[in-house]
C-alpha cells in the first residue's frame, strides 16, 4: 500500500494550479498526485516494498559488519532513517542507506523509517515551500525537512531561509537540528507523541543511545519538558540518573585526578562515593550508606577529620 498523507482538501487546495496561491500542501510533502523535486516526508515503509538502486557503486557488503549493525538495530532500532524515492505504487528505491536496509532484514524488521523523496519541478517546489512552510498543518519534522530541502537544493543559507519564511535564524537552526535525532524520536515528534521541547532537550545529549533510552522513559512516564531538561543536565554533569526503574549512565568521564580523589574519599569513609564534574569544574560529591550505623560511622569520620 502506497504511503499517502491525508489533508483537508478544502483548506489545502488541489494540484499544481493551487500551489501558486499558497495551497496544495500535498505537492510539498506527500507522495501523491503532484510530485515536486526534493520534497520529503518521514514514513514507516515495509521492507518488502524497498529495492536497492541498481546503480549503487558499492557491490560488496561486509557480512560481519552487517550482522553487528543488525544486532544494534534489533536492540535500539534504526538511528538514521534511510532515504528513498518512490518509483511506483508500493515501490521505493534506495537513495541512501542500503546497509541499514540490509541489516534491518537480518534483524527481522518488517518496516523501517525512511525519508521519501519525490522528483520533478524545482522552481515550483521552492515557491510552494516558502509559501506553505508556516502552515499549521505541517508538523515539526515536515518543517525541518522543508528547511533542509531549501538549503540543499537552492543553496540558501539558514540566514536567507529565515528571511524568506519570516522566522528567526535560531528557529530555523533548531528545526533543522531535529533531523539529527534517532529515527524513532523523529517519528514520535512527527506523530505528536512528544513535544518540540522534549526533542530539543534530547538534542543536548551527544549519545544516540542515551537519547533513545531517555525517549523511552518520556513515553513511559509522561515526563514534562522541564523534567527532561533536568535529567539531561544531570547526565551532562557526569551523573548517572535513575529514571523510572532504569539507570541511564553518563558518558562523561572524570579527569584522572578527580577519579583518584574519589577513590581516596571512598577509602577514607569506607563507603561508596560518587563524584560528578562538569567541563567547567563544577560538580557534586555524594556518599552512600545502607543504614543508620553506616551513617553514624561516616559522621564520626567527618568529625575526626574536622578536628
């Protein structure tokens, strides 16, 4: 079944003739009747409907590397969507991402997230994008893809795009950065399962694995944007955070001298000591105790140290 996005025809108009009047959103994002160059939409596409590009220069794929990628995909999903073009109803050809497609088959997936691109009239596409990019009908990912299209195919800078669409350069940058998020996070944002604020908070994490783990906890626990920002800040400061029933470990490693100091404190108190330190030198020390007796022993050690 071909992927088609449904819109209110009374609002959006129909066909190529309507685009010049600021309508015809199907022509911008959909893979429907009117196809224009470089437009993209993020969708889940069945693997059975995807075929490799016969002109793909790479002919050999390392089987061990594919299996390793398949294990990763089975564990955390596709990080970056593949890019396809629609060649017929229910048929798509790979533009980029054949390794991910092959590994997904090994992992046993039945569908994968993909940017579906259409190709035709470039001038009409640019005009339509600029006129329609601010419509409330577009979700955050569609807007991000539209900005990316203008950047890639017209050579517009982010500054120029911001002038054309009446948005600040910061807003344009923030939208385009959304396309760096893992595929499943993009899909959730597109489907309005999370807010733009959640997505922007996740972008502050460098690790896709951390982003996905925290994203799953957002879904399970319904965390507010503020709570997600707090968790992200803790992770960036070097703390491992208990979120729900899972611990998300920080990727920030203590400098060697701080690690030595942490071990000395642990030996002194005969207790587990945790230490965090940000790149700016700010941090926190915490001492764990299992019962009142351990707490009393730690307090006595502090008293002796202060004398």
